[in-house]
């Protein structure tokens, strides 16, 4: 199911001068174009397509191995041929299962994944696809900001080098477009959530 979120207010035909609603105490930065966020239907897995202005796009997670055809066809349906960023939040199969196929199929500028190894074939397939494309993995550094057209996103987690479970290694991203923001948390659990809260 397509879950697109359009963060630019559509003007009515009768009044082209309408401004977005004011939020007390918040000044809206100037943004151009629409931001669209698609939650691709991969069941209990995770795959989020983000489209900003100027043809900029990113993918957060790539579902299970069995979701490859669904994800690839959905992306192609939206006329995307390249990604500025592909994020594998953490190396569980339901988040990076089709990451290798995505990287094999599309041009990718930057891959962001946490610094944690996993022994599964799914994880090794993702690493092989990254290597074969001549890409390197960018480790998530909390506080780092990236531009995506007029949209920006900041890495909020992981904040430690070692966790008991893979879920707390999840790359957590706060995406900001004007006065709207979105939090993509992977499978971050209590330990990581408390670290983020502790850092404000």
C-alpha cells in the first residue's frame, strides 16, 4: 500500500496566495517542492522510499529477501533510477533482505549502515553488492546532517559501540522538511531510546 506524505500545502484554485498554517513560536524555513514518503508494503518488514525535490531520493531499509521484486517494481514505478542515500538500519533480514538487489539495480551514491557485523548470508550478500559497485559503507555518526534537496536528515543513533542485541544498533534518522519532521527508528529498543533521550 502506498503511504505517500505530501508536506507542501496545495493551494486551492481560488486562492494562489495561501500560506501554510502558522505554528506558534516556529518559523518555517523556505522549502521548494514536495516531499513524498512511501511505506512500501513488505508486511512486517521495513522499506521506506523518500522522494525530495530536484529528483533527490533515498531508501531506508529493503525488506526481506522475498520482497525484492515488490520493492524494485515499486521504485521503478516512481521513475527512480538512482539513490543519493541507501540506509540499512541494522543487519536483520527483514531490513536488509533485498538491499543487495537494490544496490545491484540502481545507482547509489552513499550507503549508511551501522558498524556491526553479522554472519548471515543476507548480510554477506549486501556487503558483496556494496563492494561490487565500488561503494564503501558510511558509518552513522550521531549529530551528522545530510542534505536531500531542500530536505535534510540527521543521524540520532546508535550512540554506543556495543549492544547486547542487533536492534539497538539501528540507525535512527530524523528527517526535516520545513516545519515537518519524521523519525525513522529501525528497530531501536529501550537502551538506544534512552541514549537518544539522554542526549536531548
